[in-house]
C-alpha cells in the first residue's frame, strides 16, 4: 500500500526502495514497525553495536510518522503530576526533563546527519480563554526552573497578531525551543541513517505470526527473523498482533488539509513569524506553514475508525473560522491517519511481563514526533544493558486496558471526549 496522498508524500525528497523480507534471517534484535519509534530504536541499537532488522508492513513512515502535523513540541505525556504516587517527585521531574531532551534528540539527529526536513524553530501555544494565559505563565516559570535554555515569551492579546493573523485568540506562549518540520522527510532521512549503520530494513513485510520464547521468531509471508529480542513499535497500527498491548492503545483519526501555495506575503499575513501553533481546546486546531508557503491545517479526532468521506469538506469550515479571508483558496491535499491514544496520555514504553525479551513503545497521544525519539533512546539503553533507570521509570507506570473490548472502547471514549468538549462551553 502506498503512502497517503498527502502533501508530504508529494514533496518527499528521498524515496526509498526496500525489498520485502525473504527467507530466514538472524539478528540480535527484530523491530516491528518502520515509523519514528522503530527507526530510532534501530539507530540507537546499531550505534551500540547490535545487529537489527526492521520489518514494516507498508512503507517507511507510512503511518502517523509520515503524515502527522509536523509539530515538534516539548514535553511527553499530559498531567505528569498524576504519576507522583507511583514514581515520586524525583520521577515526575525526570519525566519532565526527558520531555525536553526528546526535542533535543530530534535536533541532534537532524543537524548531526544533515537530514533535509525543513526543520524550523518557533512554536506558540494559543489561548482561547483569558484564564489559559495564567496557565501559560505558570508553565513558563516551571520550564525555567528545569533549566530550559530557549526563549519563552508570553504574548498578550494586543500583540497576538504578531504571531497569528486571526482574532480568534486572546494571547499565547512563544517557545523558541519547539518548532516544526516535514515528518516524512525526517523518517526517510532516519531510515537512510539506519542503513548506513548496518540496519536491515524491509518494507511490505507484514508480520503474520510471532513465536515467543528465549529466541523470538517473527514470521512474514515470505520469510522469518530469528532474534534474541523483539521490539513492537506499531502504535495505532498494531492490528491485533499482540493482545496484551492492543487493548491499551486506542486508534483515533486525525486530519489535515494543505492549501495551494499562498506566496510569501500572504503566508506571512497568516503566521508572521512562521511558527507552528496549537490552541487549547479538546478538539484542537493545529497549523503551520510548509516550506513552499502552504497552510497545513490539522485537527479533529475521530474514534470511530472511519475517516470522513470528504476530509476537505470536514476540515475547511474549521480553517475558515480561524482565517475567514481564505475562502477563495484552493485545497490541494487532504489526508488523515490513525494516532495511538493511551488512557493516561503517557507514552507506553516498557517490556512484556510475560515475555521479558519483548519490548514496546506506543500511545503517544498526538505528541509523537519528539516522544518517539525519546522512546528509541530509552529502548536502546535498556536493550543494550545501559541501566540508567530511565526506561524503568516509564515501565513502572501502569496503563489501563480500555473497557468495552474491540468494538465498544471507541464509542465509550468518544462519549467521554464529548463530555470534555461540553465542559469547554461552560
């Protein structure tokens, strides 16, 4: 199956041609999933001297890694204070620091390997209500207490048009340590890096069966991989491959439209400082400019497992609420995909209690560009025997299995999210 018909697929600069797995292969580690999690786990392990084979059911970056909003934002998880009873105050602080490190890993990966992915620094949280500005001020102070080295600036309502050309917002928080990029080009660049490090990458190699044991055997239609260790990095596309993990991650649809090129002058009227931005609503809007001055506008979150029939028709009214003067603009691309959501919104990074040589990373809840890179580093440390305690910190946090089973858990969560949206109107 080809990539989604996205702006990213149309503008990728490093197409790869990778063969399916054939015959019996042997490696220290087999990684299932060719997105950011799988690629970065493979890179980290190869840099530590392990042999790695990556199996991707479709194409490298085919899932959320290659079709997301391209926003690179600090932090991992939501409401980390909720985990204090489990990991303590020092544990919460460590998670907060790792949320900053996660962005730095992407910076190092891109700059250290000259990956052409339009990495641009500058991000702004947008306030829909005046009370949210108080939260922004607290967030800025907390980040400074963690030693955050990048510029943070509160933007009052009077100055918000210096960031976004819309009257929809009452202020914001600028963060020059976050930004945006072309996610598919990043994934393809990281795949090329993995190959240079000796990693074997196989596309169109869907896993059909896993034989667990002291040595794991991973089967595809035309071959199998024997490995000491298995890493499952399938996220929203786990598709029943492991029942123990499947119930803990809920696939949810998110959607993006891309306008025609607007020209530099008109584009800067929308986003004068070329920042990625995101509002604070449950059904949030997020948007940014592409390198060729298109507006990439994303949002919505569907739990039905079915995409809207007309993504552009669904997303365009949302865009026009923010920028009504774009009614004359052509929409050139429309696409969507599944993100993986966990009940507590903390990325799930750990290993199976029943199979200690099987590791996993999933459920980034819409903030995967940075968190996947952190997951790769933590998995690399743990599997190679670098016992830092960082991996164990994530592994200690319990993750609820969504109630309702395969068919009812999505409607139940949709009802819960509707309740939160109604509360926003109060």
